[in-house]
C-alpha cells in the first residue's frame, strides 16, 4: 500500500509544481510530464503486484476526527488500477508535444494540475473502502474532469459541454447518495460490507439507484447525453483518459455494488444485459452518423460500454442460474473488454487528436489522403479500428469471444435466460458489423483517397511524444490478440475476488481457449507472411507502372467526386431511421443557372431530444416560476435560514 500512496504523491507533485514555473514553458511541461508519468509507472508496478496477492491490502486514516478514510486493494481494484495507470502514463507522455502553445502557459499548468487530480481521484475511487471515502474521491474525480473539459472555455460549445457534463455528474451523484443513504439508513454503518445485510427488496432498490448513478458516469443509454459533447471539447489526451478509463469507474461501481449486495437474483442480470444491448446498438448507430471524428469516437464509447454490460449481464445470469462456467466467461469477457477498450479507444483518441492538431479540423468530410503524409498515425489508427471492431487477431476479438462463449452457455437454460442469451449473441453480432462499417468509414474517408482541403494535403506527423504512445498502444492491441493468456488470467483474478459463491473454477478450459486463440493467430500471421513473400518473389524483376485512377468516364476527376462519410453511411442509417432520425438541410437547385447550394445532415440522438422536451424544459419552467425567491434582500435571506432551522428542529 505504501507504493500506491507514494505513486499518488508523485503524480500530485507533477501536477502542482508547474503552477510555480509556468513562465518557463518547456521546463514546466517536461517536469510535469516526468512527475505524472513516473507516478503512473510506480502505480502500474504496484497494481500488477497486487493482482498476484493472496489477500487484499488495506489502510485507513482518520478524517476530521469523525470519519475514517479507508482503502482496500483487492484483485478487482488492482485490475482497474492497471488500466488507469497505464493509459494515464501514455497520455502524460502524449501531452508533452500536444500542449505546445507557450501563449497558454498558465492554462496549460492548470490543465496539468487537474489532470493529476483526475488520475489520483480515479485511483482512490477504485480503492475506496467505505462510503465516505468513495463519495469524496468520486466528487474530486467529477470536478477535476469538469475543469479539463472546459480547457478551451472561450468557445461557447465547450462551455455548454462542460455545463452539461457538470449537471449529469451531480444528478448521477444524487442517485449514488440515495443508494448509499439507504445502506446507511438500514445498517447505521458507512462500511461497504453492511450492504449484504439489507432486506432483499431494499437491495433491489439500492442496485437500481446505484446503476443509474454509475451508469450516468459510464455513459449508458439514456444517461449518455453528456458524453458526445464533453469528449470533443476536452484536449485529446484528456479525451483518451476520460473515455479509456474514467467512464470505467462507472463499470467498477456496478460490479462492486453487485458483489457487495450478495444477492444473486435474476433481475440484476436482466437489467444489466438489456441496458447493455440497447447502449451497444444505439451507440454504434449514432457513431455511424457523426461527422466529427471525436464525436464519433465518443458515441463508440457508449457502444463499448454496452458490450461490457452484455458480458457482465451474462455473468450475473450465470450466477443466478447456478452456471459457474457461464458466469466466469461473462465476467471475464466483460472485465477483459474494460482493459481492451482502454487500450484501443485511447489509441483512437490520440490518433484523432494528432489529425485535428495537424489539419485544424475534426470534420471527417474535410479530410482525406492523410495516409500519404501520416503513415504511422494511419497504420496505428487502422489497428485500433480493427481492434474495436472485434476482428482477430487483435485484442477486441478476445474479450468479445469470451462474452460470446458465455452467451452460448446460456442458450441451454430456461425460457427467460435462453431468450436473453440469444438476444445477447445477436446483439453482439450486429454491433460488430455496424462497428466495422463505422470505422471503415473513418479510415476510408479520413486516411485514404485524396485530400479534400489544403490543410489535409499539407499535414505531417511531427511530434515523437505523440507518436510513441500510439505505437505502444497499437503493439498491445496485437500482443493481447495474439497472446492473451496473461491478460485473461488478470481478468480471472479480478473475477475471483468478487466471491460470488460458486466456488473455485478449474482454469484448464480457459487456458485451452487462450491456447487456441494463440494458435489461430499464429496461423493467420504465417499465412500473411507467406502471401507477402510470394508477392515479393513473383513481382521481382517486373516493371511496375503508375497511372491515374479510372475516373468512370470523367477525364478530370476532382476530390468532390469521392465518397463522403454521409453518403457511405446513408443506407445503414436509413434502416435505423426510427431510432436515429435524420435532419437534412439542402436548399433545392432551381433555375436555369442555379446559384451555389449546400447539403448538411445531422443524426438526432433520441435520448437527448426527448430528455430536453420531457425533463429539462419542465424543470427550467418550474425554477423560472421560483425566481421571485431570489430578490437581493438580505433580511429575507436571513428569514429563510431561520425558517429552515425551525423546520429542521421540528422534525428532529
């Protein structure tokens, strides 16, 4: 535990020191990146070590001589710590060349401060040992990430994104306070262990409240509305951390609450699985319709949270039905996807950040041909795209394969479990197909073809501190896909620490699965190498000519004749039109000599649209009617305070 707190101290020092030396811009950045990265590396080493520990490690401190701040690191917490510290370590390195504007030195220093606070608070959230510690760390995490979202606060859309995120953070926190309030009200204790002694009906209410509260942080539909606004607003290395690991604290909370309640009822699995299927399908559909690359990646995070929930739901159903193998497959696949998503989504956000930085735009249809000048960025982005689509031999396939296997075990159960398992399998297949369409759109339109703007044609990828983390993340996408044994064992240890009551499961069958995956990957790469060798041999000595692409009868094709992202996705979005209504702006072409026209389309998020009409506007109207309470008269304000005290004393 000492190494854990030392790492947090080093990270905080790396965030605080830049405030005092921000006038020396390069030195400030180097010192901050070194401090944060070193602290994350120490935390990563400690987290990996705690995964193999036989007993949880604990520590506690007195807070205000009233409460106890307690911390516990078991295998589940250690698993999440590995993801948190690994992604944050690479994001810190990435930030060195990404934050390169000396005129914003003071703002950059403040950004590093809140970045360090975010990392520390995430680590404290997953190691919190009681309610007080958890909620204190949770609020620090929410506030620090809010200030990171509004880094470019001079832009109105960024301020709106920050406001929306702030509201959802604290609405979610209210649900968590309600859940923990019930736990304390029935047990009289702030300890997590007291949740197991609650009445069964109260446990269901606590789980639902906690699921909504944690779901708003994880971006689960329909509590995801803040996410597509906040990620495009934040700097790209912050987007990588928020999408890669911060939203996973919501997943951690759901899993931990399920374990603490110690009630293995079918209803928990049904709630989680249905929410996962809806989030996964709608997340990828909305991603397919986006024109901004970071907004597309944000919706894709909602999709992957859905995949994780599908795995966890299958695991919960397996526990409820007394099928331990199904339970372990579902939970292991879900937890492994937590790690995998943190890797490939961080890679994609970093790649998108480099594209935006070098071209000045994140609009997909304004890019094109970037692979010519940004080869490393294009190749790593392609690897991340294949991984997030769940294709072998990359890491996304491994975790989804385990979830599939868990679902197939559920097909042999009774009617409800059979129907849910079958729906889960079909949903995963549809999500995978749509994800492949989504990211083939991004790679094809952004990196292939011809540049649509001069900025895209003149882009470069200078900045080794941004390229190196992307290469490492791409390498891990391949490593986990080819040799997943070590990482699956890490997830299995996290699952074992949940103590779900089915006893110890022999790991022989799971090791055999990993061996089969490794052999299949080896065969794939062997075939690939043979094909490449044959191509080299057969083309040796032959003259290779270059000519223009066939223009379909047009002798002078232009970049406007290329497929756009909108046209590429149009046929798929048409099928999902009831769930993703399309708004189009296209003035008709009139007259013999028509003037210049334009076309703009926007896919509407039904949750955002209806939440505004059903919830936001009525609440705003109610508070508008209460504006007379705030009138500036100090005497009446004092009267309000006295009245509140009298009312409280009356009830006490």
